């Protein structure tokens, strides 16, 4: 029982540390190319489309879906502003 508790606590600690480290990397990447609220909108579109496809389609198609989702949001946002895409 003691060994089981030790293994569980170690696993939980590793999982939490891994998630924290990934979070730091994501924040650093976003900070590197942040250009304002429009960037946030594009990231939300990209991330949500990637997450949706990851849940529904087997394989790594979510990577392509995330890229296309970000491009689609950027194009729509440019059209809404009246900019040339």
C-alpha cells in the first residue's frame, strides 16, 4: 500500500511538472509572435479547430486542421477590416 501511494504521488508530480513546463513553452512561443488582439483571435481559431479535429479524426490530421483554421480566421479578419488578403 505504501509503495502504491508513493508511485501515485510520483506520477502525479511528474504529470503536473510536465504540464507546467508545456505551459511555459506555449507562453514563450505566443509572446514571440504576439502582434495584438488579432493574433489572439487567430490562435483561438487555430487551436479550437485543431482540438476539434484531434477529438474526431484519428491520426495527426489535427496539425493540418489547426494551420488551416488559423489561416481561415486570418483571412476572414482581413476581409472584415476591408484589407486585401
